[in-house]
């Protein structure tokens, strides 16, 4: 036998031996054995904002801690990985679950994230979502005005015969 034939036989033998070797057991333990603890859904500050939103915007549905992966999709897996673990503080929808706006409650941790926040807002805007950011808690009147303006942008405006602007859809927050 020549050297090439011996090399081929050796490669086949190693391949067979490797396939017969027992597989390594996964190092992951079952989920039931994880040491987990409950966590509050919202921080005290977010909870205060949630109550302000739900009390002020009674014609809307408020979703706290909305995963961006539930709002966005893309065919590119690498692009999806850039946002799939990110969370919007709140999503405001009509009662028919049509999104109106994403609400972000910023604090001092966002002082060093201005460019990142702007990039994230632009990504959401590219998908058709409006982001409203608050540093401090808005008054109920300010909140209503901001959500109403976002709603008008979301549904577009039409003009009546008298020239007044009216929402294109009759259901309003």
C-alpha cells in the first residue's frame, strides 16, 4: 500500500473512533435546579410613572417593561441580537392595541448615554414608533398633551370641510 492509501485509512479510522466516543454531557443544569429569586417588575420610580400613566390615560392600554423584540423584527440575526434584550419602560396603545408611543423614564444613568438613546429612538422611529422621554415626572396635563400629539402623528391628520384638523380614526385615547 502506498502512503496515500494508508493516510486515507488512518483518517477513516480516526473518524469512526471519534463518532463512537461517548458524547459529553451538557454542563447546563435543568431549569428546575436554578437558584432563582423573584424580582420586582418595576422600580419604585417606574411604578409611580405607571400609576400616573394609567390614571391619566384611561382610554389607553399601558404595557410596562415591553421587550423591543416584541415590537421589532428583522431578517438579520446579528441585527436582532443588538436589540432583542432591550426593554422599553412603557408602551402606550389604544384600547385596540394600536401602538401610540414608547415612553422612557430617564434618570442620571442616561446622562452618559445620550448618543445611545438617540440611536435607539431613531431605530424605533424607523419601525414607526415614537419615543417620548421624560427626565422628571410629567404633569397629567403634559402627559395627556404629549400622548395626544403622538396619537395624531401615529394616525395622521385629515381636514374637515371647515378646515379644522381631525384625527383620521374616530377612536382616540
